[in-house]
């Protein structure tokens, strides 16, 4: 079956895993069982979180489009793009984690009506800012050595790695 068989096996195993995790989780943990009152504020939650979901969708679609364009350029371009993506994700994933954490913190306190805690939580923003600056300096300074670490060690691959 080749590549198609591997793809089907991956999708089916992930589907089976999701179903089993859901069934076992709902049976074992009472808090995961949904009740009618759990949907009471659904409209407010959707309205509040729609922007984050839309942003993540746009990012994923952009990554898929970029990957499709790079795939047409051949194996060397794919290797270079993959290396650059791994290096880039050091900063991007950490910043996304900060954003999601702050968003969840604000959402929980907003829902509980704890406005003072939201204002106090703004103290975490300087940590995110420091990380952004530090990751920029590291990315800029180490971009070629760290990129080479993610590409095979042949002279041919190293000569074509350009950021």
C-alpha cells in the first residue's frame, strides 16, 4: 500500500486513540460528563474565543500553503525549509504558549468577574517581552550554526543552507 497505507494507518490509529481516550476519560472522571448547565454560557464563550481560533486557523492554512510551495522546489529546498522552521519554532512556539496562557488566565478571571486579578496578571507581560527579545538575539546570532544542526552533514546540504 506504500505511502497511502501509512497515511491511512496513521489517521485510523489517531481516530481510535481519540475515541478510546474520550470513552475512558468520561467513564473514569465525572467532571468530564457534560450536563445541560455546561452549555449555559456557550454563546459568550464562542464570541470571546472566536478571534483566537480564527488566528490559529489562518496560521495553519498559511503553513500548509507555504509547505506546498516549498515541496515543488525539490528536496534541497525542503531540507532548508525544514531546518529554518525548526529554528524558528524555538521562538514562535514559546511566544504562542505565552499568548495562550495569558488568554486563558484572563478568560477564567473574566468569567469569575475578578477584574483585579486580570490587572495583576499583566505583570507576566514583561517576561514574555524579555523572551521575545532574547529569542530574537539568539535567532539572529545562531541562525546558521543552529540551522546546520538540523540538516544532514553532507557538504552539499551545508552549501545550500541560506537563511
